[in-house]
C-alpha cells in the first residue's frame, strides 16, 4: 500500500496476477469437480484458494479469487467459463434489445463476494487483499463477441457503426463495475485493480473517444474511497499516456514496455506495477534473476514500484520459480 502511494518501503513489494490458479497443485486439487463460477460463489473455496499462493510464495498481497465476468452473471447474463478458452456468452449483446437484458446490479446480487472478502480480511492479518473488476471495454468485448477474440471485429463494428448503443453499453458496464468494486471496498479490500486486459487492441484516438471516459468514471467515482486504484491492460504501450489520464493511482504495465519508458509516458508522479514477462519463468534461473533485476532497476524511475509479471502466471509455470522470484525481489530491493 505504501508503494502504491509513492511512500518509502523496506523492499519492493511483489504479487502476481493469477497467482492463484492452475500453476498450483493445491488449487487443481480443491477445484476438482467444481465449476469455475460455482467456486467463485462459495466463500469457503474463495478464501482457501486466495490464501494458497500467500502461504506458498510469501507474496506481499493477496488477490481475491473471482473473475471479471462474475458481476455480468449477477446482471442476468447467461455465461460460462470454459477451461482453456475463457468466458463464453450464450446470447451475445449486439442490439438495443440485447442491452435491455443487462440489468444493473446491487450489492445483494454479489453478497457472496462481500462475504468472501470479510472472511479473507480476518484470515490475512496485515497482508493486504486486492479486489478487482473488469473495465467496461474488456467486459464489452466478451459480451459482444460472445467469447475471446483476436480481432475484436464485432466489438469494433458496434463501436464505429452504432456509437450511441456503444456508449449506452459501456455506461451500463461502468455502473456494474462500480457496484462490484464498491461492494469489495465496503467489505474491506485494501486496494482495487481495474483490468482492461484487451484495451491494447485499440488505437490511442479510439481509446480516448470510446473507452477512456467510461474507465475514468469508474476510477473517478472511487477517488474518495481511500484505497489505491491500479489500472492494467496488455499491449498498451502507445496507450500508456491516455491510460494514466483515466485517473488510477498506479498504472500496470505489460512486459513490452520497460518501466522507465512507461514512467516517461505516464508522467513522473505515478507509481507503476509490473512487468516481468511471464514466459521468462520458463527460462533457466540465471535469466529469471537477470530479468527481475532489470525490472527492479527500471522501476526506480517511478515514485513507487509494485513488482508483478507483465500479465498473468501461465498455467504450466513451475510454482517454485515464483517462490524463488519473491525471495529475490525482497532481497535484491532491500533498502
Ligand atoms: O489470482 C488471480 O489473479 C485472481 C483470480 C482471477 C481470475 N480471473 C481467476 C481465473 C482474476 C484477477 C481474473 C481476471 C480475469 N478473468 C481477466 C483479467 C486478467 C487477465 O488475465 O487479463 C480476464 C480477461 C478474465 C477472463 C478469463 N477467465 C480468462 C481469459 C480465463 C482463462 C481461460 C483459461 O482456462 O485459460 C478465465 C478463467 C479463469 N479465471 C481461471 C482462473 C483461475 C482459470 C479457470 C480454471 O482454473 O478452471
């Protein structure tokens, strides 16, 4: 939390996106026979799965086990999370009538998330819990495409061809995201991360016109909530200046942009998070160590640095590499 605020820290803190999940045998065991969305709705499972990587790796933060599509299901969308694929939407939203099926949510619709957060805060002691949500663009891309996409053709077709419907959809998604994040904050999370994972598919001009205002509304509405707001996307090199303007306290950076270059783009006043290439963990340890030291060095250009990977832990990652990386970050950055 101190690094997110640009304050002095005893060492650079580290956590990993997707630190809970298939890289851990204890996760695969507890999830056996339980669907992904079902596991997100059970506070006992959410608590155990969230704690697994904290126990094993000694990371400096826990990240709530959930998914960006959990509030969409609560909003009435018929969807599933298919292993190896991701979210799949039964009836994609491509018309005004489709948008009507997406109703606003209340805290009661996601009460299981609040219950999970309360349990976790009790168990975690001093370790912060990071809550999260999907940003309006990334959620819209799943709703419009019906699943993962490489080209975002239908998403962009609506964006360019029916801008009014587009803005109505993103406005409603911003409301849903806000309620989901406020529920987590009210229940006790220490920080929140807004995932705009697929924003890197856009040009800067389109990002500014069609996406930034909606993400900025989510982040701006939480300005007084007292928790650091982290904002992350993949492939956002050319967008980093604009993403910084969306208003988060910390900008997450993928592995393509060195952190010192990112700080030049975002502005010198904002802490950064990232950005070791998750694939580097498949190289020999000497390479991992060299790359991690480079990330630490480049992170010094910003007023605060939260060490992370440039995207989520890949499922086949050797978890011992992650444990060793946490130890290295702590010792190599000790002040
Ligand atoms: O440890 C953590 O980071 C917290 C848990 C978390 C999950 N999803 C659990 C999960 C978080 C933060 C997410 C966010 C999420 N979900 C994002 C944004 C982060 C990112 O990766 O960019 C996105 C785009 C999604 C949508 C989604 N859900 C995808 C692309 C997938 C992967 C599909 C697959 O099987 O490869 C999911 C499923 C999912 N969410 C899993 C986990 C642990 C894997 C499902 C399983 O274990 O059965």
